[in-house]
C-alpha cells in the first residue's frame, strides 16, 4: 500500500490544499465543513483515496487529465522539496519517459487508472533489489548444522584478544606496585612517612612501565610489519593500538595522581614536620643531615622536574581529548581559536621534553643512592630507541617519496581528490593508508588518509574531506592550482603504507562495508580489489593465486549512507567501474541511501521513485547517483538488512566493517551480537577511525 506523508512542506501544503478543494483557484480561507471533508480524505488509508489525492495534485486544470507539462511541474516541485538537483531539461526527459510508459495511445494525457497501474508496477520493481528473493528457499535447504552461539561465547570471541592484553597489563601494573610497595614498607623512611612512601613508590614503578609501553602502540611501521604474520595477527589485537595507547595514558594519569599527589600532600609535609630525632635516625643521610622545609623540598631537582613533567603532560593530555582535538562547538569561542588538530599534533610532541625530564627526575631520587635501583632507563630504553628509529626511518623514507600529482579534482562538499604518482617499489594491500605532507603548509605535519586506489592500480589516490585546519589549507592550494591548470601544483611527500583494521577483510567469507558520508573512503580500495578478483594474502607467489582467491571473501556488500546528492560525485567513477561488469556485480553488491529525500511511499518522493524505477529499467542508470547503483530513499533498516544477510549466508563468517559516528557503531555492534547468538551465521564487528 502506498502511504502519503503529511509532514510540513509549504510548497506541498499549497498544492495539497488546491487538490483537496478540487478547483484551480487558490483560496486562503477554509470553512468548517471543508476542513472536516479534507480531514476525512487525508485519514483514508486506502490506495484509491491516496492515489486520487496525488492525481489531483498533479492535475492542475482539474479536468481528470494529466499532461506532460503537469508532470514536469510536479517533478520540479518534488525535486526541490527533496533537495535534489534536477534541471528543466531533465524534468522534461523524465516527464516524457512517464508519458512514453503510460500513454500508449498517444493521447497526450494520462488518466487516474493509468497512473494507478504505473505506480503499482514501478514501485514494486523499485523495491525488488532489497527484497529477499529466493533466499528463503536457500535457507530452508541449508539446515542448521551447528547450534547458534551463546551470548557469552560471542562476547568471548569478540573480546578475548583485547581481554588478555588488558589483563596482562593490569597484572603487570599491580604486580610492580605491590613489589615496590612491599620493598619500601621495610625501609627506614617508612617510620617517617608511613604508608605514603610505599604508595608513592609503587605508583612510580607503574609509571615507569606505562611511560615505556605508551610508545609501542604508535610505532606504526613495526605494527604494520608484525600484523603480516597471521599467527601474531590472530593473537594480538593490532586494530586496537590507539585504544591501548589511550588506556595506558589513563594509567599514567592514575599513576601521576597517586605518585605526585601522595608526595605533595603526605610525604613532603611529614619529612619537614617530623620529629628531629626520628629524622636523624632514619633518613637524614639522604638529605645531607639537614631537615628541609616544605619549600626547600619543592625546589629540589627531582621535585621541580616532576612538576614540569606533570604540567607538560596535562597540556598534551587535555588537548588530545575529543572536544579540543575536533574543535567542538561546545567549547567557548576563545578556546576554539587555539584548539584543533594542529594544536593537538604539536602539543603531543611535548613528550620529547617529558622524557628528558623523566631521565633527569630518575637520576635524583629521594632515598635512592644505589645505581641498580635507578631503573627508569631500563624500562624506557628499548621503546624510546624503537620509536626514535621509526621516526628516523620515516623521515628518510618519506624524503624519497616525493610524488607528482597526476590529477586533482574538486568535488562538492569540499572534497579534494588526488591521483598521485606511485613511487617505484611501493607495495600495499587494500585497506591500508598513507601519511601526506605538504611542505607549503608545514614541514612537520603528516596527516593520514585511506588509499582509494586498488593494489593493482598503477597510481595512488586519496579523497580528502575538509574537516580541519590542514585540510582546508590543502584544499585551497589545489583549488588555485586547478583553476590555473595545475600550474604550480603544491609539492607533496607521502609516507607509508600503514595497516588498518580493514586489512582483516581477507579473514571473512562475506564482507559488509558500511560507510557514512566520507566514511566510505576506507572501503573503496577493498571493493576494487575484490571486484578485480585480486585478494591479498600472506603469499606473493602468483602460483598460489587460485588458493588465495578461495581464502578471500566470496562476496562484499557496501551500504553507503549520505545526506547530500552531490556526495555521490566522490566515487561515481569507481561505482561505474565496478557495476558495469556482470562478473563483478556477482561479487560486489552496492546500495546507496540518501537521507535528504523523504522516505519511499511519501507523497513528496513517490513520483521520484516512479521515475527512478522507469529510468533505471530503460537506461540502467539511477537518476540520483547517476550510476547503475540504485539509491534508496531514507535511512537503512539495519535489522532487516542483517536478517536478509543471515538468511542468505547461513553459517558464514561475516565481517562487518564500519566507518562513521560512534552512535551508529553501538547499534551495529549490538546487532552483530544479537544475530550471532540467534543464528549460525557469525557477525564480527570492526570500526574504522572516522
């Protein structure tokens, strides 16, 4: 049944009132009797009543006949209401298409009976791509050979990798804290400072560990190299490296509060105020047999360096949180002016000074004279050398990766497309990303972007959405270059490639790729890779190609949700490339969703749905995306989508990869758990950084 929505649209309200009145003239006044009759008609849910109402809206002369001109005017009105770009020439073509489909006798008009047939036929065809088809029969034939997993089993399979890493980390932190706590509880200083001393020293030991560990998750080259080993990739959750980095940062915050807070509020006051005889008998030698005042303790090298570290870390930690990093509107205007990604990036390099102060701090410890007990350097030596080596390697490698821009395109929504030269020997897998530096903007800043070219392409490509300071600057630079015919094109350096969670797509039988807006970017290279039958694997031996193909996904689904029609321009060429091959269509299935258009069945989009179905049936091109990919009006019903996937791929292992805001990520993760527990199909959720 076709439903007609009645939400607020001024243009539609005017036409609807004219249709309900059943006259050509527009009158603003309305009687009580007319209002009652209008309300009765609008509440009639029958198809005939709704069809009559829509027909009267198109029939401007109220003579029971709709001409091609009437249809054209209605198309323009409908497109305007739905924020779609339709020119007058296109409206004429669409109106002619409708007349061609319905007016078989060349009368020059259509009547309501013909309109009813048109809507019933076209809308049923338009909805068929998302319907189940023969999957129910297939699911009945494929009887469930295994029992569905319990929720506990699903949660265990999802989180066991993260779980064991976190457990080992916590055991290490608590173990070191307890060891050092017990050690200092037996020292002479305990008689002066009590449990404050072992608490501060125990926290200090965890800080040494965490200051070492926090560097490892950001050693990207090392992680990219390690994740190539399938055994390590199976056990270690490399995809959560940034989450682990944040977790360790939280551990450092707790450690600083315990260590610094206990020293400042407990240890130091007790030292300065302790009984002089007890002080001389216990810890006087550590202070040169002089009992210091509180201010004298604060002026020592170890305390001053510690306070300096805390100040620098507080600045870096604060600017790394979500609101300052993304310059959130909730921040005061004065703060927004000095925050953003650039501020986050530069402030994070304050940790160079933090580690220098940490070494200084560790060399002048209270109550610690033995060299063997000054263990800070033992903790941080390897991570610091590894991280420094990575930065040196990146600097050398990126210096040889100056690339020429082969093509630059500016898309609606301030999206910059760059097609750049592929450096000799540059190899990567679908789902990877690179860092880009533009010296004309900054010689220090490197920004990550997903590769949208396939591994088999002879070039590299990225899509850059203007979301921050740097991206706006590079967009402006290339805008000037494009207008001047790429004369004086900005110089670019690249570094990479680096691995991401998208690389794990080869582990699954079926892929479900969900992107919101520019969030579709990480999945383009995967689609191109799968569509061309080139699945990455651990072996580069071409003789194993057939085996590799069987190990890769047998089918991929893309669900791309966007608010604006012009967003489809970003990947139009890729969509056409994938969709134009029959063989590729059987491997890759793409669905577009445009949320600015009123839902299918609403009076404001009903005519568009009809035109869309007719145009795609005749020309094989969707009128909205201007590709062979059908565009659905409204947001996806994720529950129905997961239900269809479950019925169609019984017992399969399906990888769900999502890139977009976190609010939808929670819903998708819950659906993966729900369907994994109730069916034999297993869904595994991954979220890309957005």
